C-alpha cells in the first residue's frame, strides 16, 4: 500500500511522535510512504535551529535520516512555514531576511503537494489537528 502522511502538530506532541512511528511501521511492513507533509505547527519540525534537551530526540534530524534512508519527500507548507519563521534560502532572498533555517532534506512548497500526495497514495493519514 502507498501512504502519504500529513502532520499538523508541533514537534513536542504525541501525535508528532506517532506520525514517525507510523511511518517506520509502514516501511517495516513492506508498504511505501510517498510523501510527508508538514502543516500548521508541524512546520517547526523542519527548523535547523531545533535544539531539544539532550535526553530528547531532535525531530528535524530524525525525519532527515528517515527520509534519506527511504527516499521520501519532506514537504513543508510554505504559507504555514513563513508565518512561523521557517524559511529557506530562496525565500530568504525574496523577502530580504538575514538568515534561513529550513533544515536539509525539507522543501517548502504549497498545498498542491498535499493534494498531489492524496492523489498518488492509496491512503492519506493525518496526525494532529
């Protein structure tokens, strides 16, 4: 089965952790994950500036490793990201900001990528609200 995952909640929530566990379990069961889409507060998971306490998992790093290992797209909603201070180098230049903080392996894009994920997957699973 081909899954896509939409995550809506911040990195510190149980639903964020559950999304990662679901993605791992799907791959382990022989399924494919087409795309992971970060929306609303979930965009914080894509920040290269995340610095959790030493006894907690760095969500950005966790998703980066998972995506590289399984060749999965990590898409961050551009509108939600910009609204929350998540910006890539291109948008940083466009808006003349002094820095960018989108972590490697993540890509800013529009809601069309979520629609595309739903079309190209057999199931779109959402986590958070």
